[in-house]
C-alpha cells in the first residue's frame, strides 16, 4: 500500500481539564484512558492538568490511584507514569456538590493554583460527565464564579474556556430548546461542545473522506442511482445496570435522535466547501431540515417500536426487558425502533432511508447499506440481482467497506456469483484499545468544533422525532413485549420493508445473511 502524505496532528495547547462527574463510570472507563492514550501518542502538552469534581469525598491520592487503575484496565502500555505527573502530580480532586455555589469558588481557587503550578495559561476545558439535569446548574455555577470569560471562544488575554456537554441533550424539542437557552445565557455557542461519541468512531469520520476525497462515488450518490439506504445500529446487550435511566429514554431518544441521525447526515449531506468548523455543520443541518416531518397517518405505517421478551442469545437464556433491574413491571419503553425516513431535496427525493436500532438483537453491529438500483435490463435470469450493487459500510465491530457485485463463475454456461471488493480498516494499522474519545477530546482542546453538535442541529433532530414521540405517548403499545431477545426485532419492522418490495439486510455473520 502506498502511503500518502499525512496532515501532522500536534500536541494540544496548555490547558486544565475540569471533569464534573469525576468518580463516575464515564470518567473511569473512557475519559481517563482517552487522556492517557493522547499522552502516550504525544497529543497532550506538558502543561496539562486535570481537576476532577464530584460529590464523593475522595483525596487527591485516591483519585490518582483510581485513575492509574482504570489506565491499567483499559489501556495498552500502561507503564508511562508521566501522564500522572512525575515531579508535580497532574491529577487533582475537588469534592463538592454541583448545586452549591461554594463549590465553584473553591474550583476557582484550585484553578488559579493549578494554572500557576502547571503553566496552563488560563485555558480551561470543562467536561460534564453528569446527568442532564445538572448541565444548566453547573453552567450557572461556573458563570456565577466568574469562570467563563465573556467574548466567545477566546478572552482578550488569549485564554479560552470551553465546555463539553454529554448526551442526552433534552428529551424532546421543547426541553432541548430550553436547555440551549439556559446554556447560551451563560456562554457563547462557540464555547459549547455537544458531544456524540459516534462521531469519535474512525469509520464514522471516514465517511467524510470516503465520500468527498474520492471523486468516483459522488456522481452516483443520488436518487438516480440509489434505490434506498439502510442504517442498522444493533446491540446484543440489554440495558445492563442502566435500567433506571433507560426506562425514561427508550431507543428513539437513546440512539436514533443522536447517533443514527448523525450517521445519516454524513451519508446524505452535500459536499462542504471546506472542513472548517461551520461548513460541515451547515451542510449537516440542511439534511435535518430537509427530513420530512411525518404526518400521523404515515407514522402509523412507517414507525415501528418494540420491546424484548426473554429469549436466547449466545446460547444463553436472557431475561425480558420488564424483568431487568429498575425497569417498571409494565413498562411501555421501546427497546427497538425502526423508521422509514425521507429527505426531501433534489438529491434524495423518493429515496427511502430505513433505520433501525435495538437492544438484545443477535449481535453488536452497526452498518450502513447503500443499495444501488439494479441494472435496467436483466440479460440473464437471476434472482440474486437485487443483492448486488450494494455498498456496505461496517462501523462496528469490524470496520470495513465492501462493494458487492455480480461476476460470472468460471466454466461453461452463464452462472453468476456475488463477489465483493473489500477494504478493512485494520489494513491502515490498528489504533489498539482506543476509547473513541481521543479525537473528540483533542478537538475540544484545539478548538475544532466540526464533529460536535450545534444548537440548531440538536433542535432540528428533535423536531423530526417529536411527532413520533408524541404519537407513541398518545397510543400506549398494546403488544409489548413483541420480539424475543436474540431476534431481529418485531415482525412489523420486517413488514415495513416487505410492503415496499424490500427487506432488511442483516449484518454478515450475525444471523441470516441475505
Ligand atoms: C450510548 C447509549 O449513547 O451508546 C447506549 O446510551 C448504547 O445505550 C451506546 O449502548 C452504544 O455505543 P457503542 O459505541 O457501544 O456502539
């Protein structure tokens, strides 16, 4: 393989990362390991420190010990203690409740000490790894203590303040608007980084390169050549220990509104004029604006929900959703959602976008299928025609791109086979045990907002889904649970495509391959 000149990624500028929710799962499983990986690969500056904040009373030492333990559990080559700081320790901890204004005063003092001891030049990246009801109170607390320099991304002295907000960002259009309003009352849009961890996945980022750095796909990437598009986000896990949270969310809010829509935007957007902060986001928001807001009649046909019952997965019996811990016994929360969507613009008019996601499906697998139209004239009798002309982008667990087409089998007669050209991401070298958060955290530090959601993007995506949410709330499901754990979801989801003369393309190696 020829290697091409690469853009050099340099170490981030000096800064302090303040993590709210520092004793929580996300910090220990993803954020600390991601920071360590950045350090190991030379992307963290020497002038860098962390202040962890949470309600638990921990000492600095205990926080550092926990960080070291999560690094050895989740990272390769975990021996580089330089990350924790050799002469001057880099990790600090502050116990404090987020609703208490004294917490922010103490944080301010701590920040001044850390800036002085670590040379971090007043630059602050706040990461909100906390439940969503704390997002606005923390923003207000930070503002009240004078920690958010006015004037957007850069204060007059050149320092910056940025804040990363985790999902879920609202639970419908009204609540997302209200949250945007509360955050924007405390800081500028350019300081808010609404994160979607799917955009940290290499294969998802590669969609931009695949589409816009190769001239060969663009001419056929439209309604003239594409029959339909499918996006599947399948999980074999159930709700694990998150029943309390998940039962208030459901599949539509948990996966479709954010991860699925972000993937769809990358597939459907127009070429941006550059990879600048706003150009890509401008094109993505246009896709969301062009998504049809479905009427009730269409929704009854084109939106399917499901909930799993007990079943078999990986040779083991697993419990039904309603029997999971902290789930209401008669819960109406959907663990599966499938939608037929339309993007009403010149590129995509009449091309259906089928999306589905679910828990307790046969395998963990995220894939995008671009099904091209069949050849206009069948020169040979073939039933397999509809399976060729297909581009499959596997996001996980394997990261690959395959193009499937027809070929003649050797020998007399005209017997056809379906063959594929495939690219596997491993060929470009593996990123080891990266968490998926490395790129996103580094982007925040360097001020690259391209992969983060802007206020209007979040609101548009809720606007598309709010009619579905309202309808599902008005009509409680009568058939739940309606799919067995280990199956591909309710029959109604299969019927939605069969009515259109199509079928779901299940991921290869994960149950039936069609
Ligand atoms: C999260 C959802 O955003 O994404 C979880 O809240 C889901 O319910 C997870 O399991 C899936 O992410 P990944 O990266 O494991 O596919």
